[in-house]
C-alpha cells in the first residue's frame, strides 16, 4: 500500500547542475557577519561584535559595512575573541572587530559586514 511514496524520482540533469553550482559556492564562502553590539573604546576606536556567519576575516582586510545609513568602506584594525588577540577568525566564531576610521554612530546593530 502507498508504494508510490517509495518510488525514486528520475534524476533531472538541471537539478544536478544546480546542486553542483551550489556546492562550488559553499566551498568558498565570502566573509559575512551581522553586528550584535557596537562599542567606542577610547584610544582605539570603534569595535563591533558578532558571530561570523561565513568565510574568514584577517587583520588588515578591507570590508564593507552595509546598513541603514548606506555602504561604508573600512579596514580591520584588529580581531579579538574573549580577550584573546587573533590574526584570523573563521565562520562560527564570536569576535570583536576593530574598525579603522569609523565612528560608533556610523554602525548599528543589524548592519552587515562583508569583504570588500
């Protein structure tokens, strides 16, 4: 009874091409992080925190901040996680990112950081 549920659908070449394309994109994800909090640290500058959703980020990488106020280009001045200084951070890590030449009023919670 209800054997039609067990039947396998014939493979469609279009589906296979789409799956291959998605798999190729997943192997080299671009950096992506949403801002959780924004801090202004005297003597250092603006620091944003969040969890990296995809890709990797290194000190001195150029990034774009996409938010309600538009696009803003900057550079990573430093990376830190739980009081540990890092040179590189990867997807899944919760990090603080020091942004060069950015005011704390230019960034807000929910903004998206992308590699630029």
